[in-house]
């Protein structure tokens, strides 16, 4: 949910930047600063999106490779639980 919320905010920023560029272009003079800032917002969105995709890929890979071995360790008794703290 945190990723969805974060990407939603960045999408809103990208739409606002695109609207600002279109509004500036409709006035006749291309707003150079607004175009540069909109490009930076777009680059930030792409970076965040690909970072999220990489995190998701790593989590799925860990589930596929590591969790079966952890399950086998519990079943075979290779995992020793730590002693309980003194009460």
C-alpha cells in the first residue's frame, strides 16, 4: 500500500507538470523552465517506478528461492530455537 500511495502522489505531480507545460505552450511562448522541471518530474517518476519493480522482483525471487529452504530447515529440525529468556 505504501508503494501505491507513493506512486499515486508522483503520478499527480507528473500530471500537474504536464498540464503546466500544455498551459504554457497554449500561451504561444514555450516555457523553458517549466519544460525542464516537467522533464525532471518525469525522470523522477520513471526512477521510482523502476526502483519499485526491482524491489518487487527481489521479493518474488526471495520467496521462490529462500522460503522453501527455510521450510525444509524447520521440517528437518535443522533450526534450533534460541533459549527462552529467564523470567
